[in-house]
């Protein structure tokens, strides 16, 4: 299992919730291991998938899926034993039951069960009732439920108190289990590998689109998914790939790429110069930014606060040679989402949500995973960036992948 069961139950106790209902792909995966194809195939509410998780230990958590998802839910990595369907049942052709593999047997077992209801909202209401929560306070993962469906669910449960609680799930997920940290480690390693493969081809005469294709191919071959590609070739800001742009000797090169593997995100950057040694100005900017970020990394430990980490970075960059340096953050948390609560590490901000602390300036805790980063972006010149992926430990922190942040001469 991936999820932090003790933290989940403790926060349900704190908020007096009889149970919670997950609905977004991230929280479905977190609580069950199920990666639904239909939620991607039918975007914006066309397919609903839920995990109902009761606080009562007598009641088991259960996965509720459309009938088209049964083959995905039959896989071994789905650890919930209670799986129910909704909608029209589907009849499978089985000429010889003796020839079925284990996944096919489990698929048939799930498909032949009685659907919980004709629609997702009716089926969810029935499952909640079956779990003894029909008249209780329930935290709903409302980010994954369209408003009209949410309202209908409430109409079928007139005695229940349904609370918008997607932030509840984010707060649970703020502290990672060892299994999650391992997945983050593997995802970061893949991202590093894919970027390095791309940089080995980064030379004068190559198009940005060619480099992007190498990166995408490396991620795809490992079973990952690309989420963003900032590629800044002698330009400032976070820029997308410009397909026909051709690298020139002396170009200032910065990439910041995001991908995921087995559900967990990675965020890695690299800086360098194409086909030539970096200039003194290039080295000065990079060295100052790196010095500031490393000061922040050194401060990362239980009890450290985001604003403190941010101020440490800014002061470090200024002291290292960029006295006018400014920025708005020094990184972010990372996990099943590329940015998780408390999101950006910067000046403290008020938070108005009943399931979260009242400030973004929360102390670091054992098991939090963060990307500490900073950049110097100069329009008309280019940009440099440094980034480290770390987990908070009892003694301070650990790098999830070997730090390889330097100013490269490309190709590598």
C-alpha cells in the first residue's frame, strides 16, 4: 500500500469524519492502487471513480468503478479487496474457462457482481449507505466531482453532511510513506536520465524539437509520462519548446522538465552553454544561485519553515555575488501532484480551509518531500537554475538522487 493509514485515520478523528470519499485520480491511486483509464478517456466528469474509506475499522474501504474499468482494477497492484461497479453490466465471451489467466478470472469476478447502481451518484450513495455512513459527516474529494453530480449525491443522502474536503486528502499526503519516497526516488532518477540523454545531443545545429523528442522518448520507454518541458535557449522566463529553433554556438541553455513514473512526480533542471565554455557572467550568475539554494538545502530539517528556507536562499544568492537578486519562492513540495500542500516555499500566506493549517508557513516534518530550487532569469540574455529533490529525515534531509547540479558545457 502507498497511503499513510495512521495519518489518514488520525485526521478523520480530528475532523470528526465518519469517512471520506476519494474522487480525483491522485487520491484514487493513493488509497487503492487503481489507475483508471476511463477518468482520462472521459475527461471533466464523463467517468466517475470513487474510493469510500470509512473510519469504522469494522467497515472495509471499497473501490467503485464503471464497468469498463474492471480489467484495470483486476491487476495485482490494486490492493483493495472490495471492488464494485456501476452502470450497465457487460457480458464477456468465455469459450473455455480453463484457459483464463489470473487477471481474466479476476476481471470476470468483478464484472459479474451486481452493480451498485445505474449511475455513479446513485451507486456511491448506496455504497455509503451500505458502509453505515448514510447519516454522517463525510469528507468529499470535491475537486474530482462535477457540481451537478455532487448535488445529486447529496440529494440521495439527505441525512448525511457532505463536506468539500479535497484539501483534507492533500494534508494527509503531505507526509510520505517509505513506499512513496521510493517511487519519488525512481521518478527523479528517470527524469535525470532522460534529461542527460537529451543534453548529450545538445549541440550547435540541433533543433529544440529534436531534443524534446529525445526526452519524451526516454521517459516513455520507462513507462513514465511527461508533464512539462521548459527549454530556455538564450531567453529568460519559463519558455516552452520552440520547435524550429536551432541551437547556436554559445547559446545559454536551461531546461526544467517534469515527468511522473508510477504516479509520482519528478522535477529536474540543468543549466549550461552550447558548444562553448560559459562566460564569466554566466558562471557568476550560476554560482551565486547555487550558493543560495545550497544554503537553503543545509537548513532543511524538521521544524524549518518555508519562509525561513526562502529567506535563507535569497540572502545566500545576494551574498554570493548578485546583491540585487529577488525571487518569489525557493521550491515546492512534490508527490502524486507536482505541487502539494504547502505548495510554494516563500513568504507566509494565509490559508482559508477547514482541513488545513491557517498558514502556508508550516514546519517541515519527517517524511515531507520537497524540491528546493531557484533561478536567475534575464530577458534578452538567458537563465540559470539549480534544483535539488530531498526528503526530510530525522537528522535533517537526504537527496533522493545524487546531486548533479553544475554548469555544463554541451553536449555533455
